[in-house]
C-alpha cells in the first residue's frame, strides 16, 4: 500500500524523531523514502546547518536499514514545496512533526501541520514528540471508536509500524454508558462491553490477525480523552496512534475534540493519522 514515503525534516529535533517513524514504516513496507527539508527565505545559517546535519544522520540510518532513500533540500514556502513533491513523486504518506509551541494553541490553528493535513491529497502522519531519544516501541496504544474511517488503510499503517518495530498493539475501545431516567448513567459490565464491541473494531482485529500482529483488546469507560491518557500512562505505552477524519480535524479548530486534548496531555509520543483522501 505504501511504496513512497516522505518525511518532512527541519532544524528541530522533534522532526528528526518523527522521521524515524517514517524509517520504521519504510523498512517494514520496503518503500522508498524521501527526506525533505524546505528552507524558508532568509533562514538563519545555524538552523540550516542543524537541518542538514539531521538529514545526513537520517540518510545514513535509512541506508543502514536497507532502505532506498533520497535526501532533498528545497527553498521556498514549506507547504507549497512539499505539496509539489508529493504530486511529482506520487507520495503515499507524509510524516510531519508538531512543534512544541503548536500544542499550546488551538488544535492546528495557523500551523504548518494543519496546512499539510488540510492540503495534501495523500495520507498524513502527524507526530507529537514527548519523549526525546531513540525509538524503542514495545506497545502501541490504538484508541478506537464505533465507526472507523479508512479502516483498511489505518489497520495496515498500524500493522506495518508494529511489524517494523516488533511492538505489540493494544486496541482500546471506550463504550458510551447506558442512560437511565431514574439512575442516570449506568456503566456496562466487562461482559456487556465485550458483547457490545462494534463491528468495525472486530474488523480491525481481523486485519491485525491477517498481518499476524500480536495484539490485545481493552475496553474502558468515562471521558474519552482522560481514559486514553490514563491508559497510556498506566500501561506505560510508548506510542498512541489516533485516527481522525479530515472533517473532525477541521471541526476541532472551532469546538475541540478528544484528539486535541490527548495531543496536549499525552504521556508518550503520539501519531494522529489521517488517511488518503478518497
């Protein structure tokens, strides 16, 4: 499914870590990797030097992993140049990192990340880096809701990322409580939660089984964002991967949503995955 992967790199260390997820995926998919740095007009010389050094480290790492890799340096507006490269090379998925100051704003408000998610026709993996250093993935937490957009592709993304890192996957589904006129909200029992598991979640499990990915399922209740962050902290997950449709991402700019809250409060690294446009 993924034959060409692009990682957007800049002078910040979080973009280098995000690119290492791209390396992991490229190795698992046997895909070609494009490492791209776009220098904006009048860029500081030190920033340019840091970005070039990051490109060199990533290029060597990719080559050592047997990946066909190309390093590209362009100048101009980052979003425009990345869009042009996506179209020119028929890129399947782009990895990009949120900057630390972006997280303090409303989700994607006036950020490079938001523009890439909104404008790129390919899939996008937006990486929020919390833990600096190397990638040592042992368990990936995948929160799932009732209806999963782009289910096939999202399952493939999770499976290949897990395969490339040797990680286990935890599928975490939150049920809505039952409403009672006299007793208020009534939480489901564990047996009831398993019985009420949505068809899309079971379909997701079937895909992971097809790819022979070791996984478990867990169910929770309560506030979606809080339950996810507590689960990740309690189980010491290394990565959270949340899917989000383009519509929900844009809606969050106005009203906020669980993805935005988890993005701010996540105890570990996080990827927001937006599948390819239909």
